[in-house]
C-alpha cells in the first residue's frame, strides 16, 4: 500500500534528513542509492554534508516508487530511469507535450491546472504508453498536482 508523502516545500536545498522525511526513506538508503543511481548527485559541502535540490527530491521519489511500490530491483529501476531519460530526450527533440515531468528537472507550462486538464482530457499522453508499457498514472498525477502547488506558491510570492 502506497504511503502518502508530504508536499515538497519551496526551497533551494534540502538536507539528507529532510529528504529522508519527504521521501519516506532513511538517510543510509539515500547514500546507498547515490552509488547505484548516477542521476543522484547532491552537492557536498563541509564535512561531506549533502544538499539535495528539488529535482533530486523528485528523482528520489521516483526511485522509491519504482523500488517499493512497483517492485523493481535496483537494476530494473536503473534501466527504467534510463528508458525514461531517453524517452524525455526524444520527446524534447520532437517537441512533444510540455507538461511532462522531466527526469533531469521539471518543466511546466504557463496554463493553469483546469486549462491543462481540459486540453489533455481526451488526448493520449504522447507515445509514453508505447515506450513505457502499462504505467500507473497515480504517481504522475500526484507529482503534477505538487508542481501546480509549487507554481502557485511561487506566483503568490510565499
């Protein structure tokens, strides 16, 4: 059963303890994942303290979902992330939908959530199902909601 994760606060850097709480993962697991997933490269400061950026927190949540909720092995999750990275690169080359969450970062449009839902209600999400197989949309929808919340917070100046 999927544990509901807290929303990610709007800030530039997160400590390993904060990321652990935001992602439901212990700090020693995060350090291990850094060795296994090359996409995770937190900035290190004095005393080897790690500071994660927002896109890395999203990546950790994605890794957690693949490993804990979808049952992938480390190797399988690594391969899936590489597939997603390749898919996103191809999508950007072709100029696909701009509302998709990127593997390396986050891309958002200037339309609000209601406009987005109206525009994409009957539209299949590009070629994702063909490339990725059957995908559970719930984590993506939660992530999209979080992105809209972040954009709203940024727009209101909080």
